C-alpha cells in the first residue's frame, strides 16, 4: 500500500463518519489517530454531546466487532473479563467470555463502576489479553477501548486512578456545537438516525494494515528529544505532584507517527508532537494542592512548558 492509497483509505473513513457526526473534525481525527497507533481513548465531556454516538459511528465505519458495557456500581469484573462455569453434563469448567472479547469496546461511563471493576481493564489495555482462573485468553485484533465519562457529575462516581488513566493514549473532549452545527443535528436526527444506515468502508485486515504502516513512519532524534524535554519539564514543575512517565512520552512519539500518517507524511515533524501534547499528556499529570489554589490546570501548565522549550527545526 503506497502513500496515496493510505490517505485515500483514511479519508474514506473520515467521510463515512461525517455522515453521522456534525462537526467534531478534530475529535474524529484524534480518535482515528489513536486507532492507527493501537491506543485507547477516554472521551470526557458533559452528557448529550455525542460521545456514545461517535464511538458507535467508528465501529460501524470499520466493520469491527463491537460491544458496549454500561458501567454501574453493580457491574462485576467477571462481566468484563469473563468467567468459568461448571458444566455438570461434561464435568468440566467452561469459559464464558466477557465483554472485552471484541475488537472495539465501549466502556460507557467508566467512572460509575467500582475501582475493582475498573482494574479488570488494566491487563487487557496493556497486553491485549485477559486472565481468567489462571488461563490467559488473547482478545481479537485490532483491539481498542473507548471509554466515556462525565467530568462535572461526581455523585456515585469513582475517580479513575492514575494507573488506569495512564493506559489511555488520549483524552478527548468534544465541546458544544456551533449554532449552525446544532441546526444540522436537528435536520439529521429529527426523524431517524443516520447511524442506522451506515455501512463499513474497511474491514479488520485493512485496519491492521494501516496500523502496521505507523511503525514505518520515520521519527528523528530532534523530535524524540523534544518529547523527552517536555516529559522532563513536567517532572520538575513545582505545581505538579506527578509528571509524565516514560510510557506517556513514548505514547506521545507513537501518536505523532500516527498523525504524520494521517497528514500523508512518512516522517514526523515537531508540529506533530506539539499538536498532540494536550490530548496525550494532560490526563497523566497530577496537580499539587497549591497548584489548584492558584487555579492552574494541566493544560495551562503544558502550554507554559512547551513555550519554554526550543522547538527543533529539523525532523
């Protein structure tokens, strides 16, 4: 597959998703970026913005197996990973797969379930496998977790621990539509959802082939040094109790390669790293109490750090 074929396929996916989603071009591109890089996405925004619709649109466009699990306090880890049940006829324990046995998993309102159930996703998000009663089961390829949460409602929720947040390649917000976009939403969804009529434009082998191309995108030392400098600066910032881990900075480099592929390039530019710093890094940072008192945010701190780092001109 050459560069023009890759661009054509990616544009076809974006155009198909745009049949349902109104606006949200940046969020759609970031989600597709994470998919190319085999990363997971946390969609964080207020209710009614279209988080679940966006995930369903992606699943239908790709023709991948799709499961949705609505997280509530009574959801158990076995609902996610699966369980073994004794069959008295065969006299053996039989494995019953959980919701993760799919290619796209929507973890809806992930912060409404207990930390014990949240932690059941840690293994599969890192290693693409689940272990049930001592037996390990790989999940199908490609595999991606897309989780949603409401950032303004805290009653009956459990904040995601840092270990869980660090598994997500990106945190994406959608934002409110403009007035014109909202009028278009009325026109599209008033009588019937266009999601019901959406057809796949690529299969699982096509997705895997696109993902394999990310590893062939060149990333030079100046770009890597830029990512390392950003990570190092977060670790010594006075308002941050937790800086960027090596896994976080590595994900930034990988995501930058995916962005380069989306832009039709086979090499990474410093602009790719800078454009992805917020969605890839901000949810991995932890503010100190004094930072909150100064009304600092992880986004503003990242902007401040980036402004103080010389950006290389070479790739």
